[in-house]
């Protein structure tokens, strides 16, 4: 794959490496490009410490992707958005994002590699955001090393959570440090020894013994939304790991419903949305909520 762009007027006289840095070419990628003779300026090779001028045309030939250990499998997967540099996939609850010791296959990564194999394309599975196995919703993937560094800097996510208890409508914040529980390798808890953690949320509906919240995890700690709502006495419905009941739903009611990120080539914001899955919609109907509750996303 190649990338191309022109030197802007305000970049006149800059060193080539500084122009590339402004395009978010990482130091490691720059090294690979130099080693593979992957940089051309107006058709000629140029060293990174040489100066370039307004209008010069830079072409980068990205190095081949490294071999991946993720096996391609023919698993249905919904592609919510795709471009030359990014793909947004819909992950169902119960599916791990990528293979681990506990989940060797059947993951979103296996499904994506299966898509590439079917198309006859080469590539790797490179998720920019990860969500818990029993969390449903959107996962952003970079399709090359350059896109990965661009996307990682600007991704924003909104989760829909159904929590137990009726919270006041409107905006609120939970600002509490999250740490690993001393007696568990899985559970997290609010503890002063933990890392600073902030969840901003808006309660969209509150009735029937539950509340629907649109959550923005400003920080990205493990289980952050689940831990924070449990901490204030309103665990997620179905989240028995953190005190919730499975009476209404058999898994924690959390869905990554919106993801926004800069298009690597244009810089324009791309926003992708995902409707809640049937199990969460069933709880919504039971509580008397309808689609208008999601219009605030």
C-alpha cells in the first residue's frame, strides 16, 4: 500500500522527517520505510534529514505486514464501516476480541482474518479499541501500521449501559480511581491506590427499576464503567461480577453504541453508530423505553 501527500506552504524548508512526523508517521515506521527504500519525493529517494519545499510530492510505500498468528475462520461478522485504512466491526456479546489462552479461536480477530482470506487480501487484525467478551458493539480496527498510530490518538466511544435503580435524568460524572482487587486477577474495584479514572455519562431514561445511560469513559481502565456504576450503588443489569442481578439479562448490559475517529487521510471525523442488540432492547421495552431514548447519542 502507498500513501501520498504534498508538502504544505507552511512546511516549506522543513526536514523531511519533520514533515512525516506531522503526518503521524511514527519513529518505528520511519525506520522501516528507510530500510525498505519506501520513501520517494517527486520520484526520487531523499534522506530524512534533507529539506523539502512547498508542493513537493511525497510517496510512502508501506512495508509488508508481519505474519500473524491469528487463524482465518469463516465466522459471520458485520462490517459497520470500512475504508482503505480502517474498519469498524460489530462484535456480539459472548465473542472475545482476539485469541487468548482461554479463547483460542472463534474470536473477532479470527472472523476478520476470514473476511480477508475470502477476499484474497493480505492483512492483520489490529484492533484500536478492545471491549470485554460479554460487552457487545463496535470495535475499530486499523488496516495498516500508519493508520494505527493516527487512529489511536483520536478515538472516542459512547457506551449504552442499563443500570439497576432509577437515577436522575441528565449529565453526571463518576471520578474515582480503579485498581485490581487484591483477591482476584479479574475483578477491579475503586481504591485510592488505583489509577485515576473518570466516566462521564448522561441518563437518558429512568423507570421500571432501571436507568439507561450513555457513557463516555474518559479514561480507559479495565471494567471501568462496570466498576464505577457498582461503586455508586447502581451496578449494570446482569453484571453479577459487580453485584448486578441476571434476572433481566444474562450478561452485563453494556453496548459500544458509537465510535468516532479521524479519517487518517482527510482528518475529517467519522462517526459510526450501532443499535443495541436484542437482549438489551428487550430490557428497554420492559422498562417502557423506545427508540427516541437513543436520539441523544
